[in-house]
C-alpha cells in the first residue's frame, strides 16, 4: 500500500501516530492553552480575555454549553474553551485587501483550517454575479441586495434562515420574528444535525425537549452513565463535575466504542492533587459496538423488570402511561441478540446491572454517540424507559442529561428557532406583534438542502455556522448551494461556506461573544441558556475586531427594516438601540421569561422552569410520562465492511480547526486518519501506516469517496471505525437520517476501505 498521503492538500496533512493517552487535562493542557491563546491574541489580551470567561460579570464561553457552578474559579475555563476564545479574540484580520489578493477560486481551494487561520473579517463583502472576487460593500447596499432578492421570491418559503448555536437569545428571537413576519417557518438550525433526536424523544416521553438535571444533581448522583460522549475533549468542565460526584461516592459507567482519555482519568488543573495523580473516573467501561445502545438499555430494562422490588411501582403508577406495552416488549429482549448488537460480554452487562440496582439516584448523560443514528430517537426513548422504571426523573440526583453542543443552541430553540413551532408559541407571537405568523411547518437542514437542490429554495441566509461543511453529503450540498440566487453569511471568520456561493453572495461580519457591544442606547448585554436551562447575561469586554462590524441583533433589525419596509409595525429600530426592549418582548412571548430584565440583573442569572424536574409534572397530552415500546434496531454491516463514525478531534470546534493534533488519541500533525480495530485491520489486510480511501456504501448505489486516510490500528470496538468530521461528510448520504428527527446519521456510515493509489 501507499506510504505517503496523496499530494494536493494545501495544508500539509501528515499524521504521526503514538499510543493513545489514558488521562485528560493536567499540566500539558495548561501549557497548550496558553501557547495557542498567545499565538492568536498576544500576552496582555490573553490575560484580559481569559479572566472574563464564564465570570458573573464576564462573557459566556463561546465553546460548549456546559453550565457554570455557583462558585466560580478565577480561571473558569478549560483548554478547549480557551482555544474557542482565542479563535475569536485573535488579532489577525481579513480585510478587503485580503479578498483582492485571493480570488474566489483560490479561497475555494484552501482547507478549512487555512481559511479559519486568516483571522476576523473586518468589512461587509459582496460577490456580484459572475465576479471572481468579493469586494467591499456598504451595509446599506448589502441590506438593499437582500431586500431585492427576498422581495423577488414567488413565496416566502423560497427563503431559508439558518442559525448556528452561538447566536444570543436576543438575536435568535429577532431572527425568528423577522422570518415569520416575512412569512416563513424555514428556520433550519445546527440542532437539526445535533440533538434533534434528543428533543424529539424527550418531548414525546416527558413532554419537554430538555435535560432534567442541574450540576447539583450530578454532584449528588449514585450512578452516572455517560453514553456516546467524549467530555474530555468536547465538554472538559464536565470532568470536574464527574470528579466531584465521585468524591461523594458516585459510580460512573461509560458506554462508548472508544476508550476516551477523559473518562479514564482526569487530572484537575484546579487542584494540586489533581495535577499529580488525577482521579480515575470510569468504574466500568462498556466498549459497545456503534449503534448497540438501544439493545443494551432494552436488555437492562428486562433485567430490572425481572428483579423483585427493582421497579419504582408507585412512580410508575402515579406518573406514567404505557407501562404494559413497554414491559411486554422489554420482556421479549434476548441475551444472544443483545450480545451480537453490542459486542459486549454477558458478565459486563451483569456488572452494569448490579451497579444500576445498587443506585437510588441515576443520571444518564449523552451526546452525539446516541443522536446521530437511524434509530437514535428510539434509542433515547429506551434511555427514558430505563430511568422511568426506577423513578429516576424529578428526584434530586437523578434524570436525563443530554449534553448540548454549541453554547446557546438550547436558548436558540427556546427563542423559537424551530421549523416546527408549537401553536402556542405562534399564538403568543401573534398576540404580541399583531401579525399572523405562518402556521405550516418549515424546512429543517436536510430538507433545506433538498429544496435548494430542486430549485425550490432560492435565498439562503445563515446566522453563523458553516452550513456546507457541517452538512452531510458535501458534494450534493455544495451543488445545491450553488443553485441559490443569493447566499448570505453573518460570520466572524472565514470558512468553506463563503467559498461555495449562490449566484450572488454576501459576507456580513459581526461581533463575537468577546467583543464589547455599544449601541445608541449604550453598552449592551446579551443572554444565553446553558445545557441545564440556566439563563444568564454575557458581556464582551474587547474592542471589536473592526469599527465596521455590526452586532447580530443590529444586522437582523436593519435587514428587517430594509425587507419589510414601513408596513412592519415592529419597532426594529428600538430593538437595535436597546436590547432590553427585545427582552421585554421575550418576557411576554416565552413562558419562564417573565421579568426577564430584572432576572438577568442578578449575578448568575436564573433557571427556567422544567415541570418533570421541579414537580414531576409532565407537559404531555396525558400529563404523565410515556413509556414507549419501539422495536430494537441496530446497524447491520455486510462482511468486509466497517461501520464508520465521524467525530471530533481534540483540536477542532466543529468545522473550525484549531490545529492538526488529537493529543489524547495519540495523533499528531494530520487529520486524515481512520481508526480501525487491529483485528479487523488484519482481516481486511490494512497495515498500520498504510493509506486507504474510505468508500461509502448506500442503497442509492452512488459512490461516495473520501481519499487518502492513514490507517491507524486503534482499540475501537470490533467492526467499527472512526474518522474526523468534516473531512468525512462527503460520505454521509443526504437521505441517511434518523427516523422522526431527520438528523443525519453521521455516526453510522457503512464503508469499505480501499487501498489508496500510490503517490
Ligand atoms: N472542543 C470542542 N468542544 C465541543 C465541540 C467541538 O467540536 N470541539 N462541539 C460541540 C458540539 S456542537 C457538540 S454537539 C458536542 C459534541 O460532543 P460529543 O458528542 O462528545 O462529540 P463527538 O466527537 O461527535 O463524539 C461522539 C462520542 O460518541 C462515541 N460514539 C460514537 N458512536 C457511538 C455509539 O453508537 N454508541 C455510543 N455509546 N457511543 C458512540 C464516540 O466514540 C465519541 O466518544 O461538543 C460541543 N463541544
Ligand atoms: N459528519 C458529521 N457532521 C456533523 C457532526 C458530526 O458529528 N459528524 N456534528 C453536527 C453538529 S453536532 C453540529 S452542532 C453542526 C455544526 O454546524 P455549524 O454550527 O454550522 O458549524 P460551526 O463549525 O460550529 O460554525 C463555525 C462558524 O461559525 C461562525 N461563527 C463563530 N462564532 C460566531 C458568532 O459569534 N456569530 C456568528 N454569526 N458567526 C460565528 C464562524 O464564521 C465559523 O467559521 O455540525 C454537524 N455536522
Ligand atoms: Mo452540536
């Protein structure tokens, strides 16, 4: 097999491989943090910025959605949060001269890593039809172009308004208001590719699509199951919570095809003992096959049912529906089928069962390892069954804990960024603003791509994110985007989506979380909601990257005025000048936000109500939690093929690449790697260090190929493989999605590995 990567990638991708590590955080993380931060920000700005992350008078970390505790450390951030901050607070700039020097064809040939490294965008840029380069444009002209294209549509449903989860509550509320006043519910968002399966499963079973635990609950749990999540990289501050839980006697089970370093051992950089020895977090590691989780939880449920006194009968009687059907399905679970689906041993499952039965207070945490499969919604419903059986919802120290990704993805949904809004939300909007919002459902991410592909959507507007790189089926998505008449991106940094454009394109540069936001009404704060339903203020303290930037609320307000004109009675100008006027409206439209402005004046903010958590009140049709009984599914992989999951390295934030290392997994200097179990590799004749193309196999017969991946023998579960996203998105078929939630199944892609052509 070939021994060098194929040529042509503008960033040298030459992975070197060492043994995976068995502990996360600790000293190397601190050194790494400061190095990365200082390269981007210099020494003084690094100190000024990092001291304000997640402080009560500072800004919310633009990294993940993990909550802050009530007691804050001086340094309330993690290595990867610091990288996210450094990316945004960088001193590097992308000016009109940069665009003059780099025609679109050049930008389109660059890697996402290179594009992101160029710095913050300083001025609005416009790509006229047929032009080779973006050119500087005034804000006024930019909004006039948007108005011209939106007004030319035959129907408002030919426009798409995408949101990525960094957008503040205020900007999100304005964006959905504008879209609905314009006349569409086409509000796809990153959640459609992320925790939509959790939202679908939880809404149906407990009546609210959000997690039911607080940090305090985690600290008090007897048992925490972490399934399909890699917190050491993606939610590093969660490790402190797990450490604290362990100190109070909790046990931890992790369920994952990969042995992830953070779950093995955590070296807390906040304590001297932590730095030296660290804490072993896992009590039991269930190395499950990809997609085996529903089968695992179903069997555990059967075993619980068969254990005398294990079911919380009173809870089941008082607070749930559907028990009989569920119990009949669970009793039919079968050991052999479960062992085949999970790849686990009988003794391992029996050990897990004993830990489950010994626990009075159990929490299940999960992320993308559970949400991005065909049967994700059914899997998460089975997790809910598991918790309901022993009364583990609405009791301190127990509950469901979907760990969200983007720092305000949960808040954006609360603000109405949703293509299928609840009628009650629309009623409230109508009452408050006096227009009739559209009632028919809009398009999610996958359906938006189909609409662009089929010529049914013509204007694409993105409030943040990197739609073409984050979406599945890269070639299909890019071709679809090129059919648009106008593509608009509100962005802080350059990315691939700016290079794959409609006939005309705009880049609208905006303030980030770290930037000071001053409007006619004075200095503004915005608000965000974390993964546990805590809402609080966020204030940037840095001089903005350029005097030409507008805030996200200002961009939406001005766009709305340009598009809707004087016929709109919404006070867009007031909203732009003083965000507290937006919050006054949110307070009247969204339940739980009454007295919003007063509540965020309190340091630390406030917690949104959550019926199941607060009083075992389930806002379902029956007022009770629903047991469900879906058939058990798991991916069937033909012989000679592997099941590929597409995941994050330690040096990236989604499509933003910070660097080319994945320290905990022992990978350095490159991202085109595929992790394969050594025994599978032997059977498939894949030597460690050889190069292979990943070729997708899907029922449509279309060949999807990601060329030139270095094979790494790695202790993943048998039959499974792993490679990084977004390089592998080309392999994820657009119509391979989760039932009900329509989330791309980017964690179950059937591939064959073909030797790469020698170079
Ligand atoms: N530094 C950093 N932080 C981030 C992000 C980032 O890119 N970088 N992204 C943010 C976002 S938007 C999100 S959604 C979260 C993502 O957070 P994660 O969900 O932790 O992210 P992934 O890298 O996709 O990891 C998926 C994990 O699930 C496991 N897994 C895969 N398939 C299965 C399965 O079938 N069953 C089980 N049990 N496990 C499985 C994988 O081995 C891996 O450990 O992180 C957020 N935080
Ligand atoms: N194959 C595969 N695909 C996946 C996933 C996977 O695991 N595997 N994960 C999915 C998940 S969980 C998610 S959440 C999506 C992520 O999808 P997105 O949210 O669309 O992608 P990001 O990479 O987070 O977006 C990064 C861009 O956001 C812009 N940005 C950053 N900060 C700001 C800001 O403050 N304001 C504005 N306006 N723009 C800003 C920058 O220009 C940056 O380039 O990807 C999904 N795609
Ligand atoms: Mo996400």
